[in-house]
């Protein structure tokens, strides 16, 4: 006589295995297709947040140096030594997606996105910025220019989205990724027409420098960024009203950076409706020059007029020390 109990037991085992296979398949599909989508959305949201933070940081730093020019608290900016408390401000930046993709309960780490990190640093970019005119050049500006450009930079450590770098340099905000570099907020350079053939060029080349224990912090947690104004010998705007020409230039070894500055200079003159002087004695020229020896490109914006009083130049120096402070114990 055939024993049917063995067949029933075998059917139950096979049913359990099939059910387990369905569960494993469902979890696998979730890990392969759903988790990366959630992780990508988290990282995109994080980078949007970083862009907002850099915009806010730019506005904060602008406020700090402008406060000197409007004689804050009755302190005369002509005598900065009288002000023993330099302007300082703080902000907090979250560097990664920590906390944005952490489901609670007994969820397994296999079924949630890996948290991304970010690197926040103060660095020298390797590029230089120069200002020249017939009344302002290396022989009369006490070696003030050219300057080595410094930057506050955020570099993403994404797992599901493209890598991006945001940087604050020369008073502007820039975004770099695999397909190039773009200017999100223009640096503090303006050119205005003051007459039919006369112009005013204003430049505030803001510089940031590392201070404190950290020049770079990598984390997925918040970091406090303290920014303190440096005491300079002169907070006044340096005025050079009598020029026939003024030349602004950026020298870089990076082709993407050179292309970005070409477009940035073009945007400045177009927005102010400055005429081209390719066929006249008044207006602008924009171009680039390759140095085969140094392997670097110099991008320039040249403003000229017909007389020695055609172009007024105004230069305001602003320098800040930046300190990073750990907010959470997980910061490394």
C-alpha cells in the first residue's frame, strides 16, 4: 500500500521553497530597481540643498564686506584698527544624505540606499586672477595682483547620481561636473557705461583661507562653517579713475574653466550692453591666449576708450578666514 503522508510532506516543502523564492525574488527586484531610485532622489535633493547653501553663503559673505563700507557701529572704515572685533558669521552645511534615507524599524540595510558623503574643503584652485590698467599694474599695486584663487569647495561622494563640485571663489558660485563647469552666480565684477565712450569697472576679488584644525572635512553629517573677516590695512575702495584701458584676466590649466570664463566675460558685457571695440576705439575685447611653456590658458576681458580718462577702475579687497567645526561625533 502506498504511503501518502510522504507525498503530503513533500508538497509542503516544495510549496514553502516556492514561496521563499518569490519573496527573495521580490526583495531582489526591490534592491536592484527601487533602492537605486530612492538613493538617486536623495542625492539629487542633497545637491539641490548644497546649491542653496552656497547661494546663502555667498550672500552672507557679501554682507560681511559690505558692512565695512557702510560704517557699521560707527567705526570708520578708513581706520580699521579701531575695530577690534572683525565681522564674523556662521552657517551649517550638511555634507551627505545621512538621515535622509534611513528607514526605521527592523529594515535591513540591504534594502535601503547607501548614504552618500561629501567633502568640504578650503583649497587653492591653481588658477590666478589679474587686474591691469595703465594706472594699476604690478609696478604700482605693491604686488597685490595677480592673486592665486582660493575657494570653498564641496565635492560629492555619490553612489547613485553624477558627481558634482560646488565652489565659492572670487565672490561667485561655480558648479563643475563631467561635462564641464558653469557659473551659477557671477563673481563680483561689473562693467557699466558712464558715457558714450567711457566706462567704469568695479572688482571685488573675495578670497577665503583655511583656519583652525581642519582644512577639509569628509562626512555625511552637518558641519558648522565659521567665516571671519581679515583685518586689512585698507578697507576703502581703491579708485583709479583715469585709464585708457583696463584688462581683467584668468590664467588656468583647465580647458573647461577657461571656456567657462570666456562665457562669463561675454555675459557681463552683453548684460551691460557694452559695445565691441573690434572695429572702433571704444568698447571691449574678449579672448584667450595659450602659453605652450606653462601649458596654461589666459582668458581676458579688455575694456578701452579713446582717451586716458575713458575707463575708471575700482578695486575692493576682501579676505576671510574660514574654520570648520564638527557638529556630530560621526564626522571624520
